[in-house]
C-alpha cells in the first residue's frame, strides 16, 4: 500500500471544485459504483438514516443549481456591502444529495427501557451517517479520477419556497420534520488549466451575505415580520458598480471567485490518551 498515494487523494478531496467540463460524461458503471458506496456506507446499528437522490441530467442540475445561493462574496465584516454567489459545486457533471431521515427500525431506548424519540440523538445519528457516506463517496470518486465539491446550499435564494424539497418529493416530510436535506456532493471533470476556485456563473445577488430568506418583494411580503431580506441579482459583466435595494453601492468583481482555506493549517489537535 502506498501511503503517499492515499495522502494525495485525501489532500485532493479537501478542495472543492467550482468549474466543470461538460464535454465529458461519467460512465454508467462509475455512477452505479458511487451510488453503491453511498448506500452501503457504515451507519450506527446498520440502520437507514438517510436516502440518496442523484442525477447526471444536465438540465435537471441546471434547474436545481438556480436555487443554491450561499457563497458569500461581500459582507460588512470586511468592509463590503453584503452580496452572495451561487454554490457552483452543485453545477457538476453528477450531483448526489443526502436526505437525513428517521429509520423505521428503532434500536435506541431510554434508560427506562422505552423507545427513544426520533428527535435529538436520532438526528445526530443521521448526520453522522451521512458524513461517513459522503467521505467514502469523495474518496471513491477521487480514486476513479474525478473532482468533487461538497455543499449545503439547497433551496436558497429569492422567493425559493422549498424548491429542492418539492422537486425531490420530500416537501411534506420536511415540513413534518421527519426528513431534512442537509448536504450534497458535486462530482465530475475539472476544466483544464483553470484554477478550481473560479466559477462560470456571473450572477451576483446584492443585498445579502447568504441565501436564506431572500425576496424580490414581488409577492408583497412583510419584510420586517417574516425577516426576509430584499436582494437584486446583477450580471457582474454588465457594469463596474450596482446599487442594492438598501442603497448600498457595490463594486462588482470581474469574475466569480472563491477565497479558500484549504492551503492553511487547521487547528486540529491530535492527542494521545494516557
């Protein structure tokens, strides 16, 4: 076993890919294998804590990608008015979404012997199970030669109204709090000779630093009561500046880029227990 090869793969999957080559397609056998890995990953008590939704259909991915606002560009903390790009990890050759759920089996119990409720630790088990599955999918995809990008921007953007959940057919379960769409993975081919942090999306939403509870105010929403924030979407190629609904003047970037931390040392301590 080559530890150096394994380390190289781990270092690769630390980095999220944000531009994709759509001239290539992922073979069916690779798709089937990655889905098999996602389904067969270890989970607590071997229970089914999640479902997997996936697609390689370019039109489906483009449609879902419209509702992935969440990559902060500007915010008051760094002296810029708030603005946000879409998360271009989603706009890959293949997308795999993980939906947390409560399994039909219930092996957990309270200390008096009664069955444990679904909420609380059961959600924790689900999230941990999804994390294990995603990690294995990331590694498997890299071993097959693909690049990846994880994200959690689903159903975000102006007047979204649970678009992803409705498209996936889980809206009622989500509203009943028995399912939750948490995370997903973009998988595919990277564009050659281009930094991974550049995106092909030139639209920027100005007026907010994230994608939650946004509106164009076309539906007459009470912004104050519902805590919605108004935004304006601009094409950054159309002008050097733009004014958001709150009167802030934004200096628009030349291209969509993401600041990354993947080359920085993380403060993760490794301590031997004695």
